[in-house]
C-alpha cells in the first residue's frame, strides 16, 4: 500500500510512522532501560491498528488504495 488517500488516512499513516519509529527506538533501548516485551508488543499492535484505521477511512470515503510495486531496474 502507498500511504496516501484522504487527509484523515494520511494523518493516521503519519501517526503510524511515529509509532514505528518509537518501536525501533524501544527495541534498541530495551536492555538498557530494562522494560518488558509487552511494551514492544503494544507498540507493534498500535501501528497495525493505525494502518487498518487508515485503510478503513479510505474505504469509508470511497478512496481506492494504491498498491506499491517494486520494479527492478530495466523493467
């Protein structure tokens, strides 16, 4: 999916990227700070929820999702 669509969906995608960034930071600091793995699971599920909410927002507004396709050089 390409993270675009309605303003609402785009805002949700931005929130999701912030949560994913926090998740990566939490993974790198987990041992140092000594927190439980449940925090990582929560952040991961939160980013999934935000993604699904963005999809639902676009669907509710009749906006079709664009699928990102990797193209090899020369294709």
